[in-house]
């Protein structure tokens, strides 16, 4: 999934290319093995987010 908010043209190109990526069942199984509970962690600590988020 493309990540918005990138700061360089190279990263925009990478993120745009990621939108066309198709994960296989093997890919998904490998991800599930590494992260069986899904993604975790927050980008920002609680209290550091702007009030409009």
C-alpha cells in the first residue's frame, strides 16, 4: 500500500509502484509467520498526536 506523506520523488515512485504489487499466498503466509498478530506499535506515542487526529 502506498504511504502518503513521503518527502522525496524517489520515495513517491517506490510508493506508487507498491500499489501495483500483488502478494501471493506464499508471501501472505510468510508475513503471517513473521507477524501472526498483524502489525503492532504506534508511530507516535500517545499524547504527541495533534488534537485534530
